[in-house]
C-alpha cells in the first residue's frame, strides 16, 4: 500500500510517499522560516498563501524523486487539524481533490498523532505502550500511547507551549526567529549558575505544565540586566539563555520521570519540534538510564512538521479502512483548528 502524506498545519509544507512494505520512499519539505522571520512569528494569511504556491510543485518533486506514478498510489492522507485553519484548508482541499481525481480513498490525520507515530519511521521503533513527551511551538503534553488511536493525555500545558516560550524568550533577547534553535545556540556560550530560574509546577502533584511564569521571569531578569552597566552584553544574553533552557529541560525531565514512575511504562518517546534540542535529549537519556527505561525519538528532520509522519499515520488508518470495506468514505473534507487528541479512536 502506497500513501501520499500532505502536511500544511502551520508554516511548513511537507509531502511524502510511504510504502507499507518498503517504508518511506521519499519526502520533501518547504519551510517558511524566512517568510515569517521579520514578523517574529507566523502570519497565518502569509502561511496559507505560501502553502498554495508550494504544495503542487513539492508533490511533483516527490513523485519524480521516487519514480512513483499516479497508478501506484493507493490513498491520500492530509493533516486535518489542529493548526491554522487557512493552512489546513489548503492541504485538505488539495489532498481531497487528488483522491477524487485519482479514484483513491483519503483520510484526514490528526497532526499530533503524526508526531506521536513519527518514531515508527525509524529502524528501531518503540513498542506499545509508551509515554510520549510531545513538545512543539503549539503543544506541550505527556501522552500515554497504548496503540494507534489509543491516547490518554496525562499532562498538558495550562498556558504557553514550551516552543512558544522559547520563541518569546528569544525575541526579548533579540535572538531572532525561530526561538528554539536560537536559544540553544546562545545557551552553549552561557555560564552555568549565574542565574537560577524557577522550575514551574515541579513541587506540586500532577503532570501539567506552565511556562508563562518562566517567560516572565526571563523578561524581568533581562530588564534588570539592561538597566545596569555591562562589559559584555552578549555574555549576558548567553547566560540568560542558558538559565532559561536549563529550567525548561529540568522541568520536562521531572515531569517525565514522574510519568514513568506513576504509569510503570518504561518506554519514553520524544516528539515535536523541541525534541530536536540536544540538551533535552541528553537529559532524557540520563533519565531513562536511571529509571532503567528506553528512549526513542525521530531523526532530526522528522521532529518538526513533515509529510512523512502524516503519510505513515494515514497508512495505518487507510489500511484499517481497506479491511473494513463496508466503511463509508466521506465525500467532503474538514479542517479542525482545534481537535482533542483523546477524541480519536483506534482504526
């Protein structure tokens, strides 16, 4: 079974082709970072227009790259939500139109399910069940994954997502966009111990997150610094970046350790764009060694939004639909800017 995956939930246009026997055949990704950088964040209308420009050329590129023709495609998967409604509509409309024109089934994929299943594209995929730390620009949650479509949210963010906190802290330090890589690069030059940032919500029960206070603490710390004389303002930035990143990583580590101990599940998956952070990966590697657990994450290129994860998640659902041949296939398509992961069911 060969599936085309289309990802257009935010600021990256991703196309991929997944084969149930051969695995990932090919993929292409267009990032809009340069387009949105001058605004310090994603501009929804610009994102939608850029998806319109890039989606068909990328599809042609992947088809040529893989040598797969129209007759060899068995289904189309596209991101249905959550995300920016305009961006979602581009991928959904194109995906549904191709499916109709080619006479193949289609399925709308939950963006977070794609991230949760992205490690399945690797040579050593995790077995079910596992605990997933899903950290990105719009999400920060701990999820128990018992199988495809079997998700229980153990903890969620009460305010800012961790990626959003990285972006806002980077902006106040004048480090540019996106904030995650910028903070990570600057933090490498920082001195440990100069500043002590809080670890939000680690001293209370539960697995929920909150990063708005940490962001405010960064702002107050930086304002105090710039109001005082300094011999090296760049070092000041580096020290704040280091303290901020360390606080975030420590907070995530504490919550993951708590989740492992409370559930007894000894497999931990890192997913989402922030999972590419090396300091976070190193901290989680130390954690799983201490807890006698296992750690899994997708390769760097599949941490951020991509078509490959949508193609794989779509394959799992379309394969189940094929077995249930009496299942009715909807003629239309939807875009769901808000969509709870827990509303999904097993295929």
